[in-house]
C-alpha cells in the first residue's frame, strides 16, 4: 500500500513498501562519497590539488581565505562540518621544510579559523594536526596541510564506526561561504 504525504499529497516511501523485513532504520544517502569509499583514500592525481586550487576562484577552489604564504580551504572529504585545511602555497611535504614566514602564517590562519568557526558554528572544541607522509595518514603526502576539525559535544555516534558513514548537515559550498563571509579582512 502506498501512503500519501499529508501535506504534499505525493507518495511516501517507507521500508514497509519494499521487499524484505522492515527494520525501522533510517537511510542516509551520500553517493558523492563513493569515490572515497571505493578507493579508501583521496584518489591519485596527476597534479597536486593544493597547488592547483589557489589558481581557481574561491568558490570553485573551496578557498575560505588567502594569505601571503598560505591559504585556508574546505576539506573535500571532511570529518565534520567546517573541517578546514591550512596549506602553504609552496609545494613542500613536511613541516620541517617550511620557512619561518610559512610557519607563522599557518599558525595565524589556524588561530583565525578557530575564531571564525567558533563564531559561526558555536563549536565545543577542535582537533588540529598534520599527518606527514602516506604512512602517517596523509591523503596528499607531498603537500603540507594542517587539519582544523571542529567538534561538538554530541557530534560522535555509531555511524562512522559501524557504517563507515559520516552525517554532514551542510554542503561544502554553504559552509565555505558562511566562513568566508565571517573572515576578518
């Protein structure tokens, strides 16, 4: 039996409408993540995306802010909504290769990002870090990047552990725009 939405009048899908035993489980459909799930990590690229993105406009490159030596962008595969990366423009693989100016600006951009995320998203905390080298977990090991992951007291649940799925309540472009709009000039 097909039920009708009481407001819209259209058909409503329920697990009762399909074959099998209804389980009452809600489904979160995230087909855009399939390339990540199938490859197990960021797909191999012919060119470094962190070198290419500064040449794009901010919307297309998901860039939140630009400095003289480094820039801030959205993580294409975020752990949480608002997950940012801070990258030097220079193509270097590890922190020890960064200049004093790059280190200072990466730190300053990280502090500003924390303030902006706190203001816009009212977070409870952050995870900040760098994975250097593929063995250490870097998805793009040849270009240094620092992760800024906003955290909320209730942001963890069973989905990432059991289902290898992360629920993200906002689209990357929307989050990028709200953070860029709040970024100090």
